[in-house]
C-alpha cells in the first residue's frame, strides 16, 4: 500500500512529490489532513477497527514502518 502527495502541476518531469509506502500486508488506513495554518499531515497505520493485539505484562508490539520518498523532479524522480 502506498500514497503520494503531489503539487497540482506535477507531471513526469517536474513538481514536488512525497510518496509513502506502508510496510504491512494487512488492513490499513491512510489519511491526509490540512490544518487551519495550511500545513498537511499524512498518516498511515493499521486499520484500528477490529484490530486487537493482546500483550502479556512486559510484552511489546512493534508497529509496521512507513517508508517515505521525496522528489522535486516529478514522477520520474520518485520512481
């Protein structure tokens, strides 16, 4: 699973792009929010609905990773 955030005028050879890949094969959720200060927040994670993980006392759970890439040279650069 992945998502990309692109400038409106981005194409194969120009424009800024942020790409996010979730290193997980199960149900997931991805979202983007714009704040009142015109900043963006991207989030990716395990789908919270119906997800349970029981831990014994002292146990641990490691969340899956999100790998991020950036290009200011369009889709070719992000590839």
